[in-house]
C-alpha cells in the first residue's frame, strides 16, 4: 500500500486512526495492539505471503534478543547467539536480494551453473532487517539490559509509517515513547502531523513525479544522449530522488506524529552540503547513523586498538601518515560506504556507487587532514564547495540509477559532451528541452538550495527527534493560523488530486 | 488559533477547494481534456441528435481516420473511435438503432489486433464518457460469463476495483482527471478543443491522427505472433452481428489498409486465422459480409503515422473508392472493391 494511494489516504489511514482513538480509551496495550494489527494489515495488503516472513523475522529476532540477554555473563554464548542472529538476518536478505544476482554472475562467467529463480523482493526487507540487527547488536554489547515486551518490540519493527522505506529507527528513540505515552489523541499532534504529511505528499506528487518524465527514457538509451539531454536526465533524476525520498520521509514522520510519536529527521537539505562528509550527515541520515553505529565505529575502534597494542600512534599526527590514514580512515570508510552501496541492491552499479562515495570520502578526509589552512568562510568559496559537492553527488546518482555500468558511463560521457551537443531527447515522450523545463528545473533548485526544509518550517513544534537549526525565511515557519489552514487546505486538495497519476516511491525497491 | 479550530479551518478549506475543482472538472471537460476528447464528444453528439444518415461506420481509429463521410455519395456517419473495439462498436450501434430512423447499412472495420487485446478502454472509452455505468455493468456480466476479465477488471495503477472506477469516471471524480487538468493548463485547451469539436461534427465523425507524408513503421499487426481473439471481444462482436441481424440491417466488414512495410511483416498464420475467424461469422449471419481482403495494403506514402492511419491524401483516396463501393452496395451491386473502388471480376 502506497502512502500516496486512495486506499491508504481514503480507507486505511482513517480506519487506523479511528481505531487508535477508540483503543486509546481502553488502554495503552489496546492502542499499541491496534497499531500493530493495522501495521500488519498495511504490510500484508501488497502480498499476504510476506506477512509470514515479517512475523517470522520479528519472532526469531525477539527470541534471539531474549536469549542473548539471558546468557548474561557468558560472552561466548552471547557471541554465538549474536552470530546466529546476524547470519539468519543477512541470510534472508541475501536469499531475496542478492543470491540470484550472484549466481547469475557466476553463470555468466562460467564459474558455476546453479538454477535459481529470482524471488520477489519483500517490501522493506532491508529496512526491517537492519532495524532488528541493531537491536541484536545492542543486546549483545550491553546497551540493553532487559528485553522489551513483545508487543512493543513488534510495533517498533512493524509500525507502518517506517516499515517499508524507513527512517531506520533505533529502539531507544521509539520504544520509550510507547512505554511513556498515555496513547491519547492530541489535536496539536494531528495538526502538526497532518501538515508534515501534506508537505511530504506535495513533494512526491507535485515535485518528484512531474520531474521524472525524461528520466526513464534517458536512462533507457544513455548512448543517444548528447550534452544537454544528458544533463537534463541526470539533474532531473537527482531532483526526483531527493524530492521522492525526502517526501516519503516527511510523510512517515507526519504519520507517526498523527499517533503522537516522533521519528528522527532523515533529510536535512543534503544538496546544500559543502563536503561529501557533510552530505552523508544530511542524506538518509538514519542509514548513515546505523552504519556509523554498527559498522564504522566498531571497525575503526578495532583498528585503533590493534594499532595501540602494536605501539603505533592513534592520534591526529598518526592519521596524517600514509599508513595511519589508510588503516584508520580509508579502510573503515571503504568497507562501510561500499556496503552502504550494496545495501541498495545487488547490481554492480550499487557497488560502484558505494565505492565512488567511499573514494570521495577518503579524498575529503585527506583534504581535511592535509589542507594548508581552515576553509574560507567567504560566500563565493562556500558556493564553490556546494557546487563541487553536488557535482560529485550527481555523478554518483547516475551510477545509482543506471541499469548497468556501461549505461552509467554512457550517460556520464554524454554529460561531458562526448556524444555531441543537441537539445532533443531520444524519446518522443520526453519531448525537447524548452524554456518551461528550464524554469521548472531552476525553480526546483531554488527550493533545494534556498527554501526552508520541512523540519525548519515546522521547527517551533518539535516536528521530529533531534535539534533542528533555524532555516531561511522565518516568516515561513508554520503556525496554526487561518492563513496556514487555507494554504494547506488547498495544498491538500492538490496533493490528493495528484494521487491518481503518481507512481511508486523510489526507495520501495530497497 | 487553537489546534482544533485550525484543523476545522483546514478541513473547510480543503472541502471547498475540492468542491470547486470538482465542479470545474465536471462542467468543463472541453477546457482541459486531451485533443482527442472533442472528436469523441462530437460522435456522442451525432448519436444524441440521431443525425446518422443511411450508412454508419463503426470500428477502430483506422476507420475513424480513413473513412471521410463528407466525400461519400450517401449521407453517412463515422462513429469509429481511437482504440475502438467490438465493445465500443456495440455501444454505438445499440444507441444508433434506438433512433427513430436507424441506418440502412452498417460498415464495421476493426483491425486484427483490436480483437486480441484491450487498447485504450479505460483511458478513452470510459474516461471520455463513451461508455457509461450501465455499459460497464453489462461488460461485467459478460466478463463473468466468458471468464475473461481483461477489460472489466484489469489491474490498473490506481488500484481501484473496476465497478468503483466506472462510477468514479461517470461522476468525473477529480483525481482521475487531475493529470489532464494540469497538462491542459486548467482551461487552456478550451479554444482548440472547441474548434476540433466543430470540425469533427462538420466532418460527420471523421478526424485525423498523423498527417505525415508517408510512414514505413511496422504497425501492430506486424508484431502479432498469432490471432487469438479475446473471449469478451468475440462475445461483443457476436452480439453486434446478432443485433443487426435481428433488425434486418446489412453489415459489411471492410478492413482498412495497412502500409506495405507492415503487410510484409505480418505472419501468414495471423492473416489466415483472422480471415477464417471473419468467414465463420459471415457463414453464421447471412446479412454480414466480409468485403475484400482482411489485411489490404497500400504504398507507405499514404500513411500519416506509425499506426497505419491514412494521411489526408490517403483518406481522400480511400473514401472515393469506398463511396463507389457503397453506392454499388446500396444499389445491390456487390462487384466493387470497397478499399480501392475498382470493379471486381
């Protein structure tokens, strides 16, 4: 079920909310139980068969978490249980997401010929798997002393606003909200939540979907794209991806808030980043946090400890040596971001995307270590840094979207003018690049670079977990006024009317 | 403002906005719907007026383009529509036959592909109001009888059940028309659509698609692997012929030409199966005649687009020949090729 579908907006959400209101009067367990039932119905709507997979995943992980906590002072047993849990989770992920591609690769290169039908990818498997892996790791490393109740754990994993495309939640930010709350409906939460949801819906339907017209035909035939069409396709995709995914995240945050729950921020104007390091702190922030917490930090810590044990330096001076840089920065970065790329899918383009960003990050870290002086605060220098960062990200997004590596190279070659210079796209549906298209693109970039973000617009009402820095145009901060009600009422009409012609969210495929 | 009052104001603004948009969408389809809509609307208007003449043409887009009633020697009306199949043809005929003076002869022209797969059924036939809720109810029944749900209950991206979608289209439910509203600049298509509407009325239902000076693109028949009519379309074709037979109206099946490139790409088995299929009906219904080859071809220069729609010189040529054929048919002389107008030995 899509958030931008009639069935969700017109049937599921009103029913889920009405049931929540009634159940909240009975008690917290009834409210949580209702939300869990609604979330399972939401997940099962697409393919009831995969509901069993989700339930099995929750049951197995909850059991393992309990066993790890009960193992107490027996570290070997805890490690064995954790290893079994990780293997089970990653095994399921590999089965559905990677095995067919790996076997296909082996078959193609004559290494092995094993027949395996590519299974249908269960929605959100990468998200609920990572959420639960984090829980298991925290159980093992002492971040959790007692297991939460099964109801709260299951709701933490399956709560429908984040279930299929994130944000990737940490138990510490959601389960305490389940435990503390009185589960009463608050008009303030409804006002704030519905506003955030509407902004997300508008991002998806009015910004992301219309800009996508040249993307599919362009990526289908990148070899035909000359300079301007190639740029148009790449820029359009970059904008589509941002508005689509950040719109989805806004909708998820808004939905959670309707039920009185706060999610973490997932996007913070990533295209305004002045470095690729900053970009990763602003784009899909909950994935970056997960990777840092459970992959990068343990890796970096392990390496640092090993170096310390060998009597090698671990401080800033040691990092400035080539060996120190490679061991303490490059290796954990390449492993972490490389895996972040592969997390998105089994295609080689995702691995290349991860490695490219890992390379960017290494260069960025090296520059920070060896640059001659502090970065200039001058406006021109900052603009230059934003544009350079965005250019790097744009090249990465071409790899991210292309059907294969050769297609990505073809499109990048087109952007460099190696296919000549022309205005027309190869597909008639995408037509030519006219003045209106240019204006539309410019308008979207103005939003991306200069407008306040959703969280900044809602800043006065604690829209999400974490601190939100004030944005530009303070007058655009939302308040429950008649003016905002009329504007958002009309925007709601636009958003709802656009539902008929919109498609799936890009991040559902992951 | 308290959150409660804010939410109430937001709700009122949304309801009022929605109502305004709905009123515009329902009342002014000519202002925003795509440029084919006025042609369909003109055909509905001809039907409403019962201004049909002696000969009625029903069928698909090739028939809609190729037969120019203004060039025919008898008063005729072209009710063929883009993507039209037996369902649309049956709907048009059943309404035409309810007129005080029904047509004397009906010409049916549907290409082979339009017996084998749905085309623009929901996007055109239903959305443009050519088929209503009652027509779709009937279709639902026939789909159940034949076990063929390819029209009645296709999985469309909106995820709506077919019965609900039919009603929403009939009510011009705004989300289903919003894309057109945006693409049409809310009301910027009004003037051009009015012109088209007047022109199609004037041309008694005929309108053009592509007007290129030739096309060598292989049309859909050239890509068909086999001719397997869908059960639901077969049933509607049968119903149409039964309806005409019951009213004693003669019906001729005349295939519109395809370009030569397509003809060369057509598999012989497809052509033979299509021919046998039509011959079977001609045997069953004595008033139904298949005139000429079922897949005639003309030089590529007469075609205006990739779908083997004739360009203006091609349509004029066909209509001249078709006119001679019609005159002969109405006079009881069958020895005329209806596509070329030449005498048949």
